[in-house]
């Protein structure tokens, strides 16, 4: 497949993707300046290259006359120059590592590894270095846009409240459910004996599914639903997009739960909740409260001496010594020692993996054996576990992000118009 026809709209969206333009064009003899833009210049070769790229990507009958197209393209280049100059003044730098990761992602989006992508570019006459520079420009422009818009777009609490109370707000912030579905069909005029027989079959199947039978295989073998051949998979849907007969039930189900049989005019339904996401699903955060004692090896205390000291303190705790007092006296974690080793409430991912592995294995009030991390030797006690409800905060963040995205394009156009009007631009064609 020709790279010229591969999209650059990779997973980097929100990055602005610009048409490819080779820096080789700038080495063409007798190149000239077509515009001065503040501290930058636009060369005729850049303009010609961009015009050619646009003509290659658009049907000829959809293009404006050449003179108008050139003006439009030059204006686009002027605005891009201003954005890049803003990025430079703001200190936006793209590291080689970031750029390498971006190129790997682009290659993967085009179903290639990096070497294959480089070869494909070369086959189309596109230098790999030019593509890297183009992607670098895109990332810089995207970041400066996001940074400027974050400062310009403000969402008031009142605006947020009004949106959340609207029908659209409720739909945007409602949870989504991934369901599997089986329909045991009943004909419209079926006799009661047949209906009872189908119900009994549905009940038997339900028990098999709850006992661990493969739902998708059962759907393929038994369901009369439209998604039967896909294993009854209904995909992700919000509650308002679900059939009303089991929408309410779905919202009360736990992930992995199988429910039914649910009677409708079509027959008997069995559903399984595979996953759910949204404020209620992701706003419920499991937290653990713990305290610990940390003993660090040092120049005056060896690894073995540090481990022995930690073991001695654990033995004292086992003999009835107060954990909190020992932490205050001996722990070398400055952030927790003065509070008796208390680490407060935290959710998964806060601490080192090896620390969390030990902590998660403990019952409440249980104390670990001495174990080691890169920080030293630890003794940890779990003092509590809870599920903290952040669903309302999550919902408000969802709504705020939606409102910002809705305002982004409009505010971006306003900002671009402002910097264009304020810039010194000398057009020389």
C-alpha cells in the first residue's frame, strides 16, 4: 500500500495532521520567499509542495481555481507558522524519545513495524527524516493549541449544573454497559403448553450459564436474536439504548452476573453483563489505609543489619509493642514517621508494585513479615479498607470535558484569527 494514501490520523488525535511536505523542496535552486511572518519566512517551495499535496488528495472537480487555492494554502501556512512560533516561545520541546514513540505508533496504525514503515516511505520517495519533522510540527501545534485553549475555555459551576440537568447531559454522563443476550423465541399465537416448555428450557439454560457455561456458545446454539451469530454480543450501550424490558435490570447487575428469563412478546431473554463503564462503574474506588515502618541501609548500617533491625521491631510488635510508637522512633520514612507510620487512604497504583502486593494480601489489622523494596526494609499493617464514591466527581469531570471539547473548535478559530490579525505578515506574491 502506498504511504501517500495512508492516513496520518493515528491515535495521536487530538494532534492536528498537516499534509506531508518534503524539506527537499527547499533545496530547489532559485527558491524565493513568498511571505514573511513575524520572525519566520515561508518559501515558494513550501507553498508549491503543499498545493501539490492538496491536489493529490482531492478530486479535481472539487478544487477551487488555482489562484484561489494558492491564496488559501498560503493563508494556512501563515497560521501554522504563527502557531509554531507560539510553541517555540512557550518552550514546547519534543524529545527524541517522544518522537520515536510517535513514529512507532504511526507505523503500527498502518500495520507495520518501524523498519517496514521506513521502507514504505522510501519506496514513495519520502525521506524518513522529513516525516519525523512533519510529525514533530504536528505534535508542537497540537500542544500549543491545547495549552492555549485550556487557559481560554472556562466552565462555570452553574454552566456545569445546567448541563448535567439537561437531557443531553444525562445521556452523555450515563453509564455504558457491555451485554451478551440470548432470546428463546416464542411465536405470537403459541399455546400455553409450548410457552411453558420454552420457559423451562430457558430456566435450564440460565442455570447452566450461572454454573459457568460459555455464554457466547450458548447464544450461537440457542438464541433467535439478531446478534446470535456474534455470540449474542450487543456491544457497548447506554441504558437509554437498551431494550426497555431489561434496561432497569441491567443497571442493578454486577459485572459477570447472568439474569433472566425476562418475558417479552418475543419470548424469553437471558442477559449477561460483561463490563460497565462510567461514573457509577469507575467512580467507585477501592481504597486501603495502612501504616508502615521503613528501615534503610546506609553507609553506617549494612543490608543485613537493616534487615535484622526490621525483624527485631517486628518481633517487638508481635510481643505487644505499640506499632505507632515504634514507627515514630525508628521509621526512616520522613513523610509518615511523625504520624506513627500512617500512610492514610490510598487506591491501587499509589505505591511500588512489591509494596502493594504485600499490602493487598493482608487482612485488616494483619501485619506483614519483613520485606524489601528499593527503598529499604518494610513492615506494613493494613488498618482499613473501603469503597470511596467518587461517582459524582467523575460525572462532573465527564460533563466538563464534553463542554470543553464542544467549545474547543470555536475558541480555537477565535484565537487563530486574533494572532493572525496581530502578526506582521508581508505577502510577496
